[in-house]
C-alpha cells in the first residue's frame, strides 16, 4: 500500500523507538512483581474453578489464604504444589478444604523448587494444551466459514442478561455482524474477582463469567453454521481481573478482548503499577490463545478534545504496540484503537477524521486496527446521530479500517436495543457495499489540508513520546498527558494486590 | 430470556423481554422548551407509555418543537386473536403453474383491465404487476398465456376504466392508487365503485386495488374484492384472481 | 476547474452540436405555431387577471371566446387590440363583458396591424417593466442578503394549504433552507387553466396560483430579513399552462421554476407539439424575468434503470440546454437536472454516482445544476432512507453541486411533514459543513472505475444524441428513448390547443 | 392555518394543523410478516393512534420484527395545565452576578461537595459543572470566589460522599448519575438519601442530582432538592443553590 498522506517514515520509526524505550523502562518493575489477579489467573490456567458456599471463587479463596499465611512472593504455583503434595488430591479439593476451614495453610509444608515444578508443570501443560486446542478449533472453523472482508462489523450487546444477550447477538449476526462484544456490567471492572456462573442481572452490561462466555460462544457457533460466516466473540480483559478474564476467555475460545495497557489506570482509577503488571501477563495469555486485543485509545477523546488531542491517540497506540510486542503478541493480534470523536459541528471535521484514520491505517499496516464510533458529540436526536454514524461508516470504508465498532443511533440514550443494532448494521452494510473500492479510487491532494493535518498530528505524537521518554510513562500519567486525567502512581484501586516476587518465585506460564 | 410469551401476547421489546420499549417522534406546534418537553411526556402518558424520556427537543422555527421520545408502552397485543392474515405458510405457485391451472381448471382466457386512475400518474406500480417484465424477477400478467392483460396506463378516469371493462368484457379490473394525501385515493376508489354499480357491472367483475398504502382492510371497506400493498408480486395477484374466479363458480 | 475525470472535450462538443441540430429541427414548427396557453400567457403579461362569476379565469374566457369566434391564428394580442379599441376601456372590462354575455366578439371589428401594435405595445411594455422591476428587486435583495454558497438547500412544501405551506417554509428557512418549492396539487398539471386566488385544498401539493405565489413570497421575504440570507421561491411552469405560470411567476418574483422541454410529454402524457411550443415561450418569459429553470431529468430514472439509462439524463441535459439557449436563457439560469437514483443495494453504486455527478458538474460548469435525491429505491424504513439521503448529501458536497434538492426520510410514505424537513436540513447542513473543501482535496485514479464509468456514460449519451439527430426528437419520444415511456406525437392531452399562426400573427412579447 | 390552538391545546402536527401525525418504531418479538404488521397496527390503535400505517416491517432475525409506523394520534395536551416549568422567561444571571449576590446577600462562602457515585465512572458531567473550565462557555463552580467546590470525581461510594460532606461542613451535595440501565441510578440515589437521613444530616444540606436522564420530577420523587438534566450549565446550578439557601433562611 502506497502512502496517501506522504508521511515521513523516519518520524514513524523514531516514534516506535521512543515507545520501546518508554515500555522498556517499566519492564524491570513488571518482571519483578506479580499481583493477586496474576496469581489467580495462574490457578485458573492450572484448572481451578468453582466457588465456595458463599460464592467466593476458589481462585480468590486460595490466593487470599496464601497471601494471609505465607504471602504471594513465591507465587501461587508454589503454594499449589505444596498443597497438592500435602493433600494428595486435586487442587480444587484442597481449596475446598481451605474454604471449609478443614485445612490450614500454615500446616502445609513447603516443598523444594524442583518438586514444585514436577507437580505443577503437568497441570500447566494441560491448561496450555486446552488453550491450544481452542485456538486450533478457531482456525478450522475460520477455514470452513471464512470471515467477512474488512471492515469487520463489531456490535455490542449489553442487556445485563446473558440469555437476552445471546438472542440479540444472534439477531445481529443475521443482520451482518462479524464481532459480538458482550459489554460488562458497570460495576465489574472494580471487582477483585471474576463472578461465577450464568448471570441475568447486570447494569449497563452483563457480567463476564466463564459460564456466560460459554453460553454466548455456543449461540454464536450455531449462528456461524447457519450464516456460513465466522463470527468473533469479544469480551473485556480489563479492570482488576485482566489476567483471569484472559484465562477464562482462552478456555472458551473468545476471539478478541478489550485489553489496554493504560485504560484501567486512566478511566477506572486502578493503580498504575497494578495495571502494568496485570496487562503484561494477560497479554501473554492472549498471545498463547491467539486472541486479538482491542486497545482503548478511543476513550481519550471522550474526556479530552478530539481536535487538539488527536496525537495522544497515536502516541498511545505506539505504546500499546510496544507493550503488546513485549508480551509476545504479533502485529496481526494488535487491534489498536482510535476513534471518530470530532465534534460534528466543526467545519472540515470530516477531513481531519479522514486524515487521522488514514494515518493510523498506514502506520500500523499489519494490525487489525479497531475504529470506534462517534459517542461524545451525538445527541438524543436519534435521526441526526444515525447520520453522524453514517459519516463514520463512510470514513471507515474510505480508509480501509479493519474492525469497525458500529455507532448506534441511541448512543446518547441507552445501551443498544435490538432494533437499534439492526438499523446500525443495515447502515454499515449499505456503506460498505455501495462504496466498495473507493479507497483505491481516490487520492489526496499533495500538501492539501488532509495531508497537512496528518503530518501535524504525527509530529505532535512524536514530540509527546519524546517527552515521555524523558519523564517516564508513570509520570506522564500523573501529569494527565492522556485523556486529561491525572493519576497518582501511589493511589488507585488494587494497589494492595501488587506483590514483589521472591527470588524463588515460580509461575509455570512465564516459562512456556 | 428472549422468548415470546407462550400465550401469544406480544409487546415491544428493547433489551429486556416485556419492557415495552418504543421510540416516538413528532412535532408540537405552538410550544417550546421545557413546556414542550412536558407536553410530550404527558402525551406519551396518554398513549399508555410509562417512563417517557424526551431524548431530544429541538426548536424548529415557526414556533414548533420536534420531539424524540423513548418510553415503555403498557399495551400488548394478543396475536391469538388475529385472524385472516397470511401466516407465511401459504406458498404461492409461480407463473407456469398458475397459468397451467387457469387452463386446466377454468378453461378460458381471463381478461383483465388495469389502470392508475384519475389524476394519479404513477405507472410504475401497475406496470410492475401487468407488464411482461414484471417485478423482482416475477413475470407480469401480460406474460401469462391465459390472461389477456390490458394496461391503460395512468391518469385514466374512472369512467374510461368502466367503459373499457365493459367493451372488453373484462372479468377483472385492476386499479392502482399511489397518491394518498388528504385521502384522495379513497375518493377516487369510491367513485369507481359507484360508477360500476350505476352501470350494474360491479358483480360481474373481480375488483382489485393496489398501491403502497393500500391494505386489505381498506380495500374491503371500500367495496373491493382485494387490496394489495407494498412489494406485491404479479403472481400474488394472478393466484388471487384464479382462486376468486373458481370460488365464484363454486369450484374452489 | 480542472477535469477530474479526464473527459474528452471533443466528445462533449459533439454532443452539444448534436443537440443543437435536434432542437433546430423543431424550431420551424415551434415558431410557426402558438397554443391556447401561450395566448393566455400573453393576456396575463398584458395585465389581464381575475375570473368570471363561475371562476373561469379571464385569460381563458378571452382566449376561448376568440378561438370560437375567429380563431387564434392572429394571436390574442390582435384580438385584444380590437376589443380595447371597440370598447374604449380596459381589456379586463371587455373580457368581463364577454363573460357576462354583454359583448359578442363577432361584433368587434378587426383593426389593421399598425393600429393593433399601437394599442397593445404600451400594455406589453408595462408588463415587461413590471417584470424587470421584480428582477431588479431580486438583485438588490440578493446584494443586501447574500445567498448561501453551493449547494443551495432546496426543500419542498406540499401540504395542499398555502398557509400551512408558508408556516412550514418559514420553519425550513430557520433550519437552513435556501430554496422553497411549493409542489403543486396532483391534478393541476392537467388543468388547462391556472386556478385563481388563495387555496387551501390540494392533493399531494398546493395549487399554483398567482395569489399563492404572493402569499409565499411575502412569508419568505420576511424570513429573508430575519435570517439575513436570500431565499429562493420555486414553483412549476410545467403541464398544460407552462407559459401562464411563467408569467405569474415573473410578476411575483419567483426565483426558480421547474420547466422542462419534455417532462410534460413523457410523464403527464401531454401532447408532444403542445409541449415544445409552450416550453419555448415559457422560457422566453423566464429569461426576461431572470428566473432559473429546473429541468426534469431526474424523473427518467424513476421509470428506467438508473445504471443502464444514466446516459439518457446527460443526453436530455444537452437537449434542455439547447432549447433553453434558443429561448434566450444564459447558462447561469439553466438549472439542468440529474438524480441520485441508483439502487442502494448495488455494489459500487456510490462510485457510479460520484462519476455521474462529477461529470455533469464538469460538462455544464456555468449552469446552476440541480441534483435530485434518491426516491425510487428508498423504503418506509425511514432510518435507512435517512442514510441513503446522507450518501446523497455526501456525493453532492464531494462533486460541488449547485442546487441540492434534499431527500426526505419519509419519501416512500408521504409528502414531507414539517419535522421531516427539519431532519433533512440538519443532515444536509452537517454534511456541507463537516466535509467543506473535500472536492478540492480528492482526485480520482486515472483510468480507475470512476473515470471509466464517466467515460462510458458520456459515450452512450453521444451515441444516443447521434441517433436522435437521424430520427428526430419527436420520433425518439415515440420510441420510448427517454424514461422507457412511449409517446405518440398525435396523442396526448392538449393537442387541441396547438394552433398554426397566420401570417399576420401578432405577439408583442416575441419582439422584445 | 398553521397556528396553535388559542386555547392552549397542543397536538402533534405533520402537514395539517390538528392532524396528530406521529412516527413510531419498535421491535416485536415472536412474530413476523403480516401478523407482525397487524399486531403493530393493533398496538397503535390501543395507543390512540388512528389510521396506523406500517411503513416498514423488517425481519431482524431471532424471530423478531422491526416496525416503523406512522399514524394520527387522537390525544392532545392542554398546556394551560402545565405548571411549574420554565417558560423560558427566567433569565439566569452569569457567574459574576451570582458570585456578587452570594457575597452581598449570603455573606459567606458556600461549600459544595460533588461526586459521580457508586460504580458510575462518568466524570465528564460533574466536571462540566464543577471544574474551572465549565461547560459551553459557562464557568464551573470552582471558579466562583464564593463557592468552595470539592470535586471527588467518579466511582465514589455514597458513604464516602456523606463522610466528606460532614467533614467539610458542606452546605451542598452534588451527585451525578449517568448510567441508568435497570434503574441502577434510582437504587444508588435512594441509598444516598437513606444514608444522609441515618446520619441525621439530610436537612442540613441542599441535595442536588444531575445527569442526562435526570428530570426534576424524578429528583423530587427520590427526595432530592433539585434535579438537572441534559445541557445544564454551571450557572443554573449556582443560581439554584443561592436561591434555595436564601429561601431556607427565609430571605428569598
Ligand atoms: C416514481 C415516482 C414518481 C414518478 C412517477 C413516474 C411514473 N410514470 O410512474 C414521477 C416523478 C412522475 C412522480 C411524480 C409525482 N409524484 Co411521485 N413518486 C414516485 C416514487 C419515487 C416511487 C413510486 C414507485 O415507482 N414505486 C415503485 C413501485 C413498484 O411501487 P408501488 O407503486 O408501491 O407498487 C407496488 C405495490 O404498491 C403494488 N401495486 C401498486 N399498484 C398496484 C395495482 C394493483 C392492481 C396491484 C395488485 C398492486 C399494485 O404492487 C407494486 C409492486 O410491488 C414515490 C416515492 C416512493 N419511493 O415510493 C413518489 C410518490 C408516490 N410521489 C408522490 C407525489 C406527491 C407525486 C406528485 C404528485 C408530486 C407533485 N405534486 O409534483 C407528482 C405527480 C404525479 C401524479 N400526478 O401522480 C408522493 C405521494 C404522497 C402520498 N402518499 O400522497 C410520493 C410517496 C413521494 C412523496 N413522499 O411525496 N412520482
Ligand atoms: C464519555 C462516556 C464514557 C467515558 C467516561 C469517561 C469519563 N471519565 O467520564 C468512558 C469511555 C470511560 C465510558 C465508559 C462506560 N460507559 Co459511557 N458514555 C460516555 C458518553 C459517550 C458521553 C458522556 C458524556 O461525557 N457526556 C457529556 C456530558 C457533559 O454530559 P452529561 O454527562 O449528560 O452531563 C451534563 C448533564 O447531564 C448535567 N449533569 C451531569 N451530571 C451532573 C451532576 C450535577 C450535580 C448537575 C447539577 C448536573 C449534572 O450537566 C452536564 C453538563 O450539561 C455517553 C454517551 C453519550 N453521548 O451521552 C456514554 C454512556 C453514558 N456510557 C454508557 C455506559 C453503559 C458505559 C459503560 C458502563 C459501558 C461498559 N459496560 O463498558 C462504561 C463504564 C463506565 C462506568 N462504570 O460508568 C451508557 C449508559 C447507558 C445508560 N443510560 O445506562 C451511555 C449512554 C452509552 C450507551 N448508549 O450505552 N463512557
Ligand atoms: C480497554 C477497555 N476496557 C474496558 C472498557 C469498559 O469499561 P469497564 O471497565 O466498565 O469494563 C473499555 C471501554 O470502552 C475499554 O476501552
Ligand atoms: C419538470 C417537472 N415538472 C413538473 C413536475 C411535477 O409534476 P406535476 O406535473 O404534477 O406538477 C416535475 C416533478 O418532478 C418536474 O420535474
């Protein structure tokens, strides 16, 4: 693909270099620390699931118990090995015994390293094999039922009730949806555990649980057969349980996960360090499960100005790319985000959008970039909002976006009704079909407004990244450089869950 | 769970079964601002809408306000009580089959006179039914071997239609009405029926009307044998004609 | 403006040459004939107005009486001169006397040519002076209240009630409308007279009467002052009374008139010759009144296929251009029409639309071309129709159209409600503003799909015009070459109103 | 003639005054085709809509049908009966004036504690009211010299809000609620009122709620002093606070 914007390749390369430095500076911390959620994820990957009688998930029961008694410094895998050896049964039985207060961790003797590895490695391997078989399953389904060409139409379901979600998702698939994202209940990202079982009571979304994943996967797999087209299931590895959700998603063959290196910090006030550690491990799991991540840069322009702060999106994309790479994700799994958030009343706003969307396409040519719809400046006049969404569809097709989250005419009112989604999909299909091939047909005036806008935004991102190299990413977050939101690295939720690793820390999933 | 009420009671649905979610829009003249918003909510209340939410309330000039409103309708409909509508299980045969059946069962060529009447100049609809080419891949009546289809075109007065039908000994009259503002179609169609009755030929013909805003109820109300709306295919009409003729002859 | 399509200028020039031949062949007939309506228009231009007791307009009373008694071969001006001389009073008084059966035309002696000219010329000059003063008025208003830049937003009002129309028009102006077209009642174009006075009972439109013109002009003139922007008033010089409506419009400072050289033939089954004669004279009046005509090529694609018959639109535009020129209309008054009627479900349809819209823009660079919205393929799903209209807005802005008739989301349902118009204007304003300057920014791939489509359509128009040169325009209409509708030149309404001129035919408005 | 009824009766308007024209859309689960169309018409009938016309009836999968319907509503609203709404004639003064009036009339600095409560993370709305920068060119409360505005941000539990208000001796509590699905805002807001009452501080504060779906009626219903919806400006809130405080002190 030839550049339509005449972007300067050396500027782009320098941005990548800066991002690598920025993330590199954090790797020391990330690798020397673990978190409650990372450890809980380890238990899940080793096959632990279920809850105690009052509904506390076993991974929490175990991790909390270990934390209280001997601390997490050696890792949960180590403690698990000790438990298994001590009880001679399955890990779940041991945890049940702890929950039932029939077993005290302080009674459990510590094994030596080699013994622990010997006990735990088969469990880990079983987990990884399971994940691999899910990925293989995906590959064969995609071969039998090929996906649509880009842009993939991505819609959210958010009824709060997994069964309603499933029925609505199936309707969406019948109308052309390629990706179904089950939005989570408003409260979930701040829960320090993953709820359990099928749920029917969420607010502004449905709880992410492994059982809910399964229910939705089944519904979609049926729809796939019916429609002859692969449909992707999406959820959120975000919030205080990023790694655990990644684990559950890997087991249930989710295809994409919202998974950002900074969203939790900025938008959910989760502790900075907690998030950096969590995102690293969750992405490693995603890499193993062949799951596409969706990053959250679109959110920045809901709190910051979309015209003036467009460059923060690009800067963040470079950072998310670098972090992703460090977790082992190849570009084809990097669904870097950006958004169509310019105020519709700005003269020439669409030209800026064109410039920015095209620029991201060109800078990340192999990434399945995810383009997000207008949200902030739409209104309750649903007819007008429908048109703003249509301009977004137009821009998406003109600039060849990969994943296209559909705008909803009722964005300013409620989470989408089933009929809203139908209207939205009809519009997007219309745009994709009637404009087919337009990207190839048009070019932009050399040194015109569009090219100049792209150059300006890239230049500012370059400047910003250079500054972050100097001050560090943690400090840039403290200074509110992203989304105009300031975050003290010593504050935020979940800080208690960050634990320094001991020298004999053991986590079998860091080896593989 | 997203499942229809087993007893056949249906109610609008947004994101929770039974929620009654509806969207409404309208223009209120003579009011604006908060008063308009409140008036809109009260109107919605009278319509049986709970929790009406005015999602936009725009001043559109000339002292008018455009309202968009969401809410939850209390009413529901018992579909068990809906009779006489196509439940989608009747498969209408194609031209070949119908044509053959006319020959077999009726044994004669049917003459049908068609027109878009009075000031209405919209030929596309009646042409879609009558012309060879047909509509949406379904051949038009002219292509049926056993139908003699006479398409008089548009802007044909009711008198001319009646005259032609008598002259050609038509068994079927097909009229189209597309313009409906101020119920002009009702006026035109009623006049046609009156003329046919005055000429004592009403009972001798099958009288059919079609157009985007025609429903079968309206057609019946106006004294027609059938009414066809949006998306009608020629074969639907031919099938109806055949069956009605057989019925008339007591052979259905 | 540089060509974006790489169109062949010699092909375009040849098309113009063909069109000139085609219309030239008809000028003999046109100039040697008059019609009832032309003659009635002459009486109106001489100041005759009003109706008899049963509502027959005086122009009809007079023309019918003359036709019955001595025939129209000498022209109504001649008879009028005779009447004025005979009665010694105003023409209207004489006509009233005829209506009241107090005066018999057979009693009125014929004057000689010079005498007739002497009597009639001052009346004609007064009429022309009145028209000129209206045009001057328009110019000074436009200087004080400049019009919006292109595209001008054109909306229709069609309540059937002139007072409702006025209120709705004023609302439209408040929301950005630049042109208000009062659609006529469904039945009017076949009436062989112009209704009189203010009317409140039309079907699918409001009767065009001089009084209604005045009421609407007054309402718009007030709105112009309020909004600080000139707003154009539009009506229809179409049907059996083209020339008379042109006359009434000239007096009431209408700014644009739907006025096509063939629409009446094709779509209202009006006699071919009647139409050619009427259009010629009506356009002469428009030229004097500085009124922009809007031609009706958009209609062709409602009965014929928009992809296969796109070239008939261009061919007809060349013919309308040539006829307009023969009536003395400069290019700046030629609102040649074309339409966005490609089925939205056709793959790449928008690219074809872009090609065609751009092509017309380039072929008629000085003409205020009028772009018509999607109508045929829209549905009662108003949300989806709203999007199709938005794509039309997009195409219009991208190709720099002059007059843009706004699509309405309820096109498939009813004549526009006041709220529909508001939504439509909001969408069009959004497109115009957010895409401002895009035409300048983009270019089309050399020899790409868009350029090839334009070339193909122009080529077919060229072929079609060449064929018409051979067979004549009348024969082409008989063969259904436009809109797939066949018209026998010996059939159609109003044929009785075509009259051969005598050698001493007199019409003062053909002189000026 | 396009003029409002002189007696203050308003009714939706399409193209003839009094026509009652409305547009409706909704999804019907468990039905399709002609039955869905007829069900939609009957539903409209129950809502008081005459001549319902189903302009589109689309199968949207999962056995659901999306309906667009036009019709003429019989109901109307007497705006003479609408009391207590802003008729658009009250002009709210700007920051300078209000700030000066607080100093003049009240003679003290008002402390206001604000937050978006419970799981709701939407800060933009409360920030628009409280932050210096304000909203739509109208300065936020932090910029008022005589208001001490403490913005606690989002995701603040009701308990924390109450604690902070007590600690800071706040005269005003401002809460924002943006997420409303399944009425979660009602639940959160009710809890806040209960807590304030349990701590015996409810009467000591002016309690204000805002958010895009908040109406003044809802706020009153839940026991708040005021509710502010879409498009609220900081000066609206400051003006309300000032007047309510004066009123409380019997000086309004
Ligand atoms: C094409 C068209 C025209 C063309 C007509 C060309 C022609 N020769 O037919 C032209 C441009 C000339 C035209 C003019 C006008 N039109 Co017109 N036109 C349309 C348009 C865009 C499409 C209609 C169409 O062809 N549909 C396609 C056909 C296949 O569908 P159909 O007619 O519904 O027919 C199907 C069924 O209804 C049924 N059917 C129809 N007839 C019959 C008959 C029988 C016996 C049977 C069994 C079935 C049947 O079967 C058909 C196939 O499924 C509609 C808007 C729209 N999108 O619907 C406006 C529309 C119909 N027009 C309208 C108006 C008002 C006019 C004018 C009066 C405007 C004016 N004042 O200038 C003029 C004058 C025409 C006149 N005197 O009648 C209005 C009518 C409003 C109303 N409800 O009253 C519409 C809805 C546009 C609008 N929103 O304002 N129009
Ligand atoms: C920006 C935004 C976000 C941002 C928030 C960033 C931030 N720090 O605030 C992000 C991206 C993080 C976000 C996330 C989510 N969001 Co959100 N979001 C929006 C969005 C696009 C705009 C809201 C906004 O900023 N409006 C601008 C402000 C200025 O308007 P406002 O809030 O109405 O405030 C004005 C008035 O209401 C009033 N006001 C407001 N508060 C107060 C308080 C007082 C005291 C007073 C006097 C006045 C007042 O004054 C303000 C100025 O006029 C809306 C959609 C939309 N266009 O409205 C969805 C929306 C609000 N979000 C929604 C949802 C569901 C979520 C999520 C829960 C989705 C999920 N499950 O992942 C998450 C989680 C957030 C959470 N836990 O709360 C839904 C809520 C649906 C509902 N009605 O229940 C909406 C409507 C989108 C949708 N259609 O689904 N969101
Ligand atoms: C990366 C990411 N995570 C999560 C969310 C959703 O928020 P919550 O934390 O409520 O799940 C978003 C919202 O857009 C997001 O972009
Ligand atoms: C040139 C022209 N005249 C007239 C009309 C309207 O039709 P009627 O003859 O009913 O006025 C149109 C409709 O689009 C038109 O294009």
